[in-house]
């Protein structure tokens, strides 16, 4: 649970700084931060793909083929389940709460609800927690921690100390996923199954870069079932 603990600490630290800060971060600084986060995201995704596709050219090509097919099938499942639409509704609710201009007496609960949704509904929360539980790799959650910490700074200045309380749902949510993934890893003795999840997850992480840089919107939530489809295809394709 190292990544989740880092994420939780970053939210608390960013929230405390936001309560003390009197000015917002400049646009130029925000642009530089986005570039740094994008670079770390590319590194994290490429590292996952490299580690999962290691073991020779034939194995690498096979894992990439399985990952691509898993993304196609997983996206179909996600579209049927309307995963992205559900997360969009949650995000819209959070944006409405943010733009609504809550009264001073309600600022604490407003900050808690808004930040809880924004910090928990993203795909990085699931991908990072799974990767941390399966492989002990917390790079994704470290990137998310930086993003959440910066967001907490801005929201704390608007909503006050309610933002700090949002760290608790993040700890419970991501920690539970990490522990479940760790328990699953104990029963998965075949490294091919884990490698297929790692390569598929790495491709998803690379897609997060275009979102960080505001290049285009990608319905990443619809692709999350791919993480379950990939090991199933690997087990079938022996």
C-alpha cells in the first residue's frame, strides 16, 4: 500500500499548503507542471510495457497482440456497461458542486464531497492500486499523488479544511483495491497472466498522457475491463 499512503499524504500536504496559500498557481507554472507529469506518465507506461513484454521478441509481440485485443474487447464491455457515462455523471456532479458557489456554512461538506469524487473516480486510482498490489510498483500512484496534491492546494483555498477529509476515502478505496490485487497475485503463479495485465495497463497509462496535456478526451473508463480480459486471453492463447 505504499502508493496509496503516498497519495493520501500528498492530498493532506497539498491541502495544508492550500489553506496557507493566498494566491493561486500561475498559468505558466501549471503548464510546466503538466509537462513534467506527462513525462513521468510516459515513463511509467513504457516501463510497464517493457517489463511485461520482456523474454524475447516472440513473447513481446504475443503480449502486445493480446493487450491490443484485450483493449478492443474490454472497450466493448465497458461501453455495454456504460462505465465512462457513469463516471462522467459523477464528474459532472462534482463540477456542479464546484461551480455552485456554496455558502460559508456548507463549505466543509462541499469540499469533502467534491474532492472525494475527483480523487477516486479516475482510472489512475484503479490502475495504480492494482499495479501496486500485484507488483509493488507505485509509480502510477506517485504521479496521481502529485496531481491530487496540486488539486488539493487549489480546492482547499476555496472550500477550506473539508478537502483534507477527502484523504480518508482515497485511503480506504485505493487501499482496498491494492489488498485485493495482492491477494489475487498470490494465486496467480503464472507470470504470463501478470505480464499481460502489465502490458495492457501500460498502454492505458500511456493514453493518460493525452488527457494530462489536454490533447483530446479519451474514454479510459470503458477500457478498464481490459485488465480482466487480458489474463483470460493469455490463459486461452497458450
